[in-house]
C-alpha cells in the first residue's frame, strides 16, 4: 500500500516516462524500479531525475551513491525526495 507521498512520486514516474498501461496506484513501494519491477533503464533514470528536479527542486547526481540507492524502489525514491526537497 502506497503512502500519499509515494503515490505522488509514482504518478510522476508514470507521467514523466509515459508508462502506458501502468496505473500509478499499482506500483509496489518495495518492488525494484530497474531490472525487474517496472524494467526501467538508465535513460529513464535521467528522465526521472529531471522530472523530480523540476517538480521538487531536488538535484540528483548520477555519480552519487545516495542517488543510486534512491533509485532502488518507489519507497527509497520517495524517501530521498522527501528528505531533500526545498
């Protein structure tokens, strides 16, 4: 079950990546975003980082270990955004 904040980030993912046929509410908070799960790739990561930057003012650096960990799941991405947003 998603929290309200997780749902906002899930909807951002669906919108930013044009994930047709994916309902934001059905993205599992602890499912992997890359590889399995949604099967996203590095280009998708760039799109997500740009969308998060535009919406929340949070900068995500590709060479930062904390950023890599944030992209693991919806829950970890939401926690990262909540911690770093303005």
